[in-house]
């Protein structure tokens, strides 16, 4: 009897097992499809109007709040954020991107409270030829930390931050000090004041990550303004940023800043390792890819830098806001793309630091257009809040192109002497000094400075070979030895950091 009853049940049992197997496979496929969907990032165009907001907030403070909003969307929402100050005239690029969201921030202040209002529209809801059908979200006057929690909780794609790191000070006074410090970070004459405010925030709320990262950012800015102090302050500045990253691991802005410090100090390998690790946790972040492109360029890894730029521009709305001055494209011969990255961006550091007019002048010099180069260098040399190193070098290049080579040589030598005896930062900038010496006709100093650029970590062999300004050096025996050292070091870096590392992430 047992045999007769077990026979019919066995097919049923087999069918049941098959059903469960199919269900499991189907569930696995569904999970994989869902996971693949999760890998499609939310692309946010974050607009913080340049005219400022209501309730006592000026434009610079509004942008500081916008930067903190971006940090939240990236850190907690894995969003690919592009920040601009104006509504684009052509919305086709937003409509064309999957999972795109356009958000206009409208922050204001009521006493110590923050009102974080905004309006938004999904990209697929934008009708061609019609104004955006905005959905308005009116914020309530809340203590700043609560205002950010309410903002994320009511965001179109709900973002949870429970149990996550603290990016907003709990004390309202500390928050407003932090925003003021951030608002002043691009103004040389208020840099010390900004640092004092950030230091006060760190002391008041040491468990909040943002004050540590901002203080490191301000210290880094001061170091760029005073290169002679770079080595003295580099370790201290790294510690500040690392304190912030210990509180908020893989914070994109903090990780990017730390990578810049390491790259400018000639440690591209450390910078790339740091960025690659962070990208495993933040795979859709354009800022991390900008850092990879910068470090890879300095190491001579141009294919890696170009791939990072392509991935970055796929994630960001690059046509609306270039993410960086893409010098890599100058080195690879893609001059038009390099030129496109030099467009003005109101209120952005690139437009106030002198970097854009300097590199427009540099590009004109490479092309042989000395008239245009002279005009751009003159513009860069007169910016009130520009980086002092950019201002001085622009003045020197301007004097060379005006035919005042003796005066240019004198100023270049003075600047050179200030940098001798210390491990000056940024080997790429050191090569710009070498190119200036070569333009003046001082081949010995140009050769010496090229060697120092290599010693400071700049290893882009391609540009040493292609720079038209360095042509007078290429017949020198020392130059041939330098090129051999460059190729050997670049080969080691290529073995350690192949392009495929980006695809693995």
C-alpha cells in the first residue's frame, strides 16, 4: 500500500520542487532586474538662484546652503548632482536623461530658523516648448537640522538619513556660522574670518562632519594662496578632512578634497586608491570621477583620465555646467573639448580664481595667438579674489608677450626663489614655470624647473613631449634623461591603475 500511495505523490513532489525552483529563479531574476534598476542613478539638476533668496540671505549664503543640500543628496540618496545658478534656456538635455529631476532651491531665514522651500519637476514631465510645470514645496521655519530632515523626508525621491552621519549642526547659531564661513571661502580678504568661524563650529559640534571638511577646505585654499606653507600645513589639513571622513565615510566632497591634497603633494597613487575605494560606495558621483581624472592626468594616465571624464559627463549635465577645466583634453589633442570646459560660470570658484582666463590665455599661447593670450593673461592678473599663484604667473606671461622679457625674468626668478628650499606643491604648476622660462629664452632654468616638476609628481609624459613652449629643451642631453625617467614611472603607474578599474566599480 505504501508503494502504491507513494508513486502518485512523487510526480507531485517533483512538480512542487520544480515550481519552487522556478519561483526562486524568477525571484532571483526579479532581484537582479531591481538591482540593475537601482544602478540607474537619480540625476538632479540643482538650481540655486544667483540673485539670492528672501529673509536676509544673500546669494553667497544661498549657494552655501545649496552645497550642503548637494552633500545630502549625494551622501544619503546616491544622486548624481549638477549644481547651477540659473534655469537652463534649453531643457532638452534634462528631458533626454532617464530619471532626471530639476530642483530650484528657495531658502530663506526667519530669525535662527531655516525655511528650506523648493520647487521641482521630473524630466519626463517637461513638455517641449512649454514652461516647466513646477510642483512647489513650501518649507516651514525649523531649526536647520530639522529643516534638512524635513527636506529629505519630503523630497520627490524619499531619502532616508536615519542612523546616518550628521552633516548639519544641531545648534542653529553654529549652522549659520558655518554657512557664513562657506559663503566667504572664495574671498581672499575674508578667508581668515571664514576659518575662525569654521574653527568655532568644530569646537561647538565636534561630532558633525561638515565643519571639519569645510575647515580643511579653507585651509587648503590658504595653502594654495601661500605655497611656501604647503608642506608645513599639508599634514594638519589632511587630519582635519580625515576627521570629517571618519564621521561621514566616503563623503564625496571630503574625499575629493583629500585627493586634491594628495595629488598636489605628488602622491597620485594615494589619491587614486582613495578615490577608487570611495567610488565603490558612491558609484554615481561625478565629483569623485573629476578627482580621478585630475590625479590620473598628473600621473600621465591619460586613458584613465579620459574614461573618468566620459563617465562623469554621462552622469552629470556637463553641457550645462562643465565639471572641471579639462586640461586632459589639451594634452590628448582634443582642443575643442578643452576650450568648451573654459566657459564662464557665474559665482563658481573657477570663474573667480583666475583659472578660466589663465587657461584661455594658455590655450591661445599653445595655438600661437599671442594677442588673445596677452588679453586673457591680463584679465587673470587683475582678479581681486584669484589664486595668488595664478595672478603672479599670469602677470609674468603677460610681460613676456608684451616683449618685457627682462622684467618677466626678474619676477619669475623672484617667484622661483620663494619656492626654493621647500617642497612646493603641484608639479603641473611647476611645469608652467618651466614653460615661462623657456619662452623667455632661459633654457638652463627651464630645464631645471622641468626636472623639479617631475620630482614634484607631475608625470604626464605626453605633455612634456608636446608642449610647444618646451621645444627649445628637447635637444638637451638632460631632457632625454628626464624623458626616460618619466616613461619608467608612468609605466609603473599604468600597471597599478589600468583603465579597467573604473569598469570594476
